[in-house]
C-alpha cells in the first residue's frame, strides 16, 4: 500500500514538473513574436540573449520569473532580475524586456527592481541595469508610482547605493521620463548608437506642451548625450559592443593583482612627444598610452569635453584613474563641462579605491563673459572639491605648464597629493610669462617709446622665466621629485605600490555643502 | 554648405588655407589664439574653400563661422 502511494505521488510530481517546465519556458520567451520581430529589425537582441553575452555561461539564477504570470501578456512583468557572474565575480542584474509592453513598469516590475537592489546591497555586488523601457504603465500608476515601494524607491536606493556598489547602466532602448533617472544615478552609462535614448519629455510631448518640433535623436539620442549633455559615457556601435564595453569597464574595478602585463613600447618617445614651447599643442593621449601597460586604456566620456581626458589604465597590472589636460583641443583649457567631467571621474575612482594620476598641462580655467555667465566658478569649485576630498593614492605630474587655479584643480602641491612630480618641461606659475609681464608692467610699457617696448618686455619675460624655473621650484620643495619622461612609468609604478596602504580620513563631518 | 566654426573664443592667429583650395575632413585650416595657447581648428568635412570670413588678428566668438566650404561632387 505504502509503496503504491509513493508511486502515485511521484507520478503527480512529474506531471507538475512538466507543467512547471512548460510554464517557465513560455515565460522565458517574453512577449508576442511580433514584438521580437520588431526588435530584431531595429538591431536589438532579446533580453535573454543580452544576458547570455554579458554573464559567465550558466552562472545566472533568476528571481520572479512568475511575477504577474496570471496575466497572459506580461511574462516576468517585463523585467528580468537575478544574480550571476562576470569573469568569476558575482554581479546582480536588472534587465527590461522590451517585448513585454515595451518594457514598461508595473507594480511587480518595480518590486522586482527594488528587491534586486536590496540583494545587491547585501551581497556587496555591482548592479548592472540593462535598460530598454517605455517608462511607467500609466494604467497601473496607483500601484507603481507614488507609494513607499513605488518607483521612487528605485531612485532612492540608487542614491543610497552610489559609491557602495558599482552601478552600471547599459542603455539599449529608450529610458523615458522618470525612467531616465536610472541612468542618471548610475556610475556609468553605455548607450547604443541610434537605439538608446534618454529624455524627460518625448518629442510628441514637447510638441504638445511647448510647441517644439524635434526628432528623437535630437531630443535625447545616444550621440547627443555622449557628446553634448554628458549624460552618456560611452557610445557603443551596437549591442554586443555595449556589452563588451561594460565588461571591460567592470574589469578595471575588479581586483587585478597578479595580472600579466607588458610595458608600452613607446616610452622612449615621450621626450619627443612633449614640445618645449608651452603654447604648442600636442596629443596627451600618446603620453597616456606610453605610460600605462600595453592595451590598457579605457577612456570615459571620450566625446564629451575632450579638452580634458578621463581614463582608466593599468600600471603593472593595477588599475589607476587618469585625469589629463589635452592641449590639442581648446588648448587644454578647463571649462565648466571639463570640470564637471573631472569631478565625477575623481569621485568614481575614490569610491572604488582606484588611485589617481593627474597629468598636468593646463593654461588655467577659461575666462570671458560666456563662461562666467555659465557659472565656471561653481563648476571649477566642484572639481577642486572632489579632488581635495579624494583620499586614494594621488599623484600629480606636471608635464608642462600648470597655471593659475588650473594647478589647484589638477591636484597641485597644496591639495595633498602623495607626491608632485615634475618633468623637465614643467612650469608652475600664477600665469604664463607673456600675460604676467603685461599684467605687472602695463603702465610702464605704455609710458615707454614704442621702440623701447619690445626689449623691455623681453627682459622682463626672461626675468620672470628665471623666477618660475622648475629647478628653482624644486629647490623650494614645491615639487617633490623631478624625473625624465622615460623614467616616469617606473617612478609611478614604484610610488603607487609604496602608497597602496595609505590611510587618510579627509573628514568625519556628515558631509560638505557641495558646490553644484 | 559645410562650415568651419570657431571652437573657442579668441583671436585668429593664422589662416592655413586659401580660397579654391581642396581640404580634407580633419585637416587644420586655421589657428586661433586663446588663453595664450595656439589652438588649431580642423575641418569636419571634405570640400573646397568657398569663402574665408575672417582675417588674421580678428576677434571671434565660439561658434562663429570662419570658413565656408563647397562640397566636391
């Protein structure tokens, strides 16, 4: 009897399993086939294919597949959440399924996103947001919009998690209205060219509400955000490219001790790359590539404010964050956007214990009515504040000129870099010789006969040059060490290694009053 | 009509092309001086120089049209 009973239980069990498998498989297919076809026409991959490309094979466990499964048309309620691995490290995932009601958010969608945020916090694991969503389901607004565990909680959690765990956004499609704040609160936003977009009001809404007629690309396209607004960090050419960038980006945040590396083979050319004249442009990217390990440079916000370069690199296998002035573009002058770009990158590196390297060749902050009206002072203050607060190992290298507040913003000696290194081409001053002589001797120059002016100016410039000569500054202990360009890589690698156990509490206050 | 615009406010230091000259995308066409730096301005299109709207020592604002190009068929 007993045996028979067991047998019947087991038969029932297997019937249930097969029903469960069948249901699971159906749910894993996402929305109606017509939406899959439409996505494919746009060059989009199905959300589960994206996860397959992003994650280590077979590593993913999913929660909430049956969310809202009573509703036939809402598999997983339009979002996939779970935990997996990238390159052996645990990561959490939130991925919109745009084949399910255009990836819109209902009550359970929001609950699933909140739960994966809570999981990520507990696991101290990075959270990847794969965004492709039309925004809120207006029909469900009461359940998903205003309440304690409504959509607002997603953003609250993002703010709380910022700097605790990496939050990485891959934007494959739209990120509309309130949903646009998911990328905004992430550390980094990778946007797929042509398909990704971010906007508070769609072109249709803009036409209705303010009478403006524009295309989606103009309003909030990937290229615009990566080059003009600064809301995007990487412009990917297609989805596999975006996933490759996300993996590469994350690799710089992972512990990289013991990684194999090769030195660059262009280190010897550094002296010839850097011009002796202070006003002649050169390509700072060549200097970066010569300094870091071969093939280890990942530029962030490459298309935005390119007069300042922010990049991850590796020195003898270990990650560093590089902030460098690019004289090739706008003279390497600091603008509001470049200061914002630097401030954000510095806080990113400081939050995740990535040492900072400043490569200084800066004529100063931009002047003139246009930038003053745009608030260059408060933007510059952001950069200086972020750089001051950074407590990771911090090295400034004066490559060429460091004038005015540019010296301060680029981790000059007063801002407690662990050391300030000067190359022989370095020059530190309130301003360059031409501007200084004109400022100090303007009245005297005007009083001279015209033919006497040029010799007078030249002699004063010479005297000024002597006064700010880099050997004089080294003699006054303003810079800590002088090195030849060819020795710089070795010097930096040794110093970062020696400074790696640095302990510094900048402050124990609640928080500063941020310049914004 | 393609245009080359000033990338920064400053003074026209040197004009590197002349009317009728064919230029390539990425070619330096003019040097501006701003913040005591020499700042090359590159064309973002291929084309033939149709008009030069500035002369050396002129003050220009960011975004001001410096050179107009005719597209080459």
